[in-house]
C-alpha cells in the first residue's frame, strides 16, 4: 500500500473532514459540525490523523485523552486543552471515518493500529470509544469490550455502546503490578 499514508492534520484538511463527517453521520443525527470537530483536534493534535489514499483524502481519525468510562458529548465542543491529569491514562477514539472511495481495503484497521502505536509510545494504558450504529461487532474484533453499564450522553442516541480495551506495551507485556485489564474488563 505505497499509495497510502497516515499523517497529522493540516489546516487545508478541514473542509474534506467536515464533509465526510456529515455524510457519515448526518442521517443518523450524530453529525457534530466543524467547531466541535476542530475542538477535539485542538485538545490533542498529536493523536489526530488524516489518511491519504491514492493521491487524495481517504479519511480521518480524531482521538484525545479522556478519563476512562467517560466520553465527549457530541452536542458540546471541548472547552480547551485536555487536562494534564487525563494524559497517559486513557486515549479515546472519538471518530474514525474512511472515505467511501477507500472503504473495503482494511484502512480503518490500519489507522486504528497507527493510533495504538501512538498510544503505546505516549504510554497510554487503555483505549476507549463509543460504538454507534451497530459497529460494536467490528470493534469487538479489534479487541474492544462492550461496557453497556457505562452511561453515555444523550447525544449518542439509545443504541450507542461504550467500549474499551487495554493497550499493552508492544512485545514486552505488562509491567508487574499494572493491570489495565482490571480497569476495562
């Protein structure tokens, strides 16, 4: 896949990001709009990425540090930089959307792996997300566990499910005395 690369956001990406997000979520009432999306990026630019595929825009991923078992409210923009107390614990995948022309090529999984590598390098212990529109089956295959007991903001609708997974260090396993599985399991 030499015609595909993952990189950080640039200012000129926002029109395509907003258009893709609207196509993906407007019909289900989950579209957030430009300012909310940009606020998620401002909270943690180093964990937000754009996918370039076949010479064009192929998708995006927004992730930010957030306390485990909590998530952003879709109806509200982030109110500033993520508090330092949230860094290093849980990295929340807020949004991952692949452009229609690039779907079916394993690119969402590739972006998710990139986020996991980024999270490990920054020493996050867990990853979380909110599965919408029945996507919990997909996320389960990637190691996430549904946590239906976790209450979500009403903006996600009644079918959304909070999910989390431990982010174990690559190749070294967990350090003695630490157990993110206990937190998410």
